[in-house]
C-alpha cells in the first residue's frame, strides 16, 4: 500500500470511529470499533473491518444493520473529509480477537496436557 493510501485509510478509520460512536449509538451493538481500513489504489473504495464488544446479537446481523445505514454513514464521513470523492464503504466483521482467544485457549490446553503428562511420567518413575 502506498503512503497516501495508508494516510487516507488512517484518516477514514479515525473519522468512522467518531461517526459510529456518535450517530449509530441506537444500533444497540455495544462498543463498535473500526479495527482496520484498506483503501483501493484509486481511493474510491474502502474495506472497513469492524469489531464489536458487548453485543448481544450475532456479528453478521450487526453488519447487515450497519450496511442498511451505509448511505448515512457515507454522508457523515463525506462531511468530515476533504477529499474529492467520498469512498464507497464495504463493511466486514473483524474476528481477529476471537481467533486470538481461540489460539490462546488451544495453547493453554496443550500446556496443561504437557504438564499432566510430565507429572504422570514422574509418578511412574518414582514408583519403580
């Protein structure tokens, strides 16, 4: 990604976080966080990765509700940007945190299993 694409992506990420916090609080989606924005080379398309904290609905339903409000979100974003075009937004659920939790749990399970195996091995050696 070019430096300009990265700067625009960071600016959009920052602006969208404020738009989501202020204007979409009635979605009852808990805390909505824009975790990453990836811009197309022509800066006319933004892939927006969203994570939710404290939501009670499945993520795909929340993304669907956000997509329903995409014209309003894009309008609010366009008012804050000083770009020639307001990029089209495509929203995705960012499951990085859940993936990291799952990996961490697996690693802890492996560690626990290794410790139990080591303890059992020591017990067997001590009984001989």
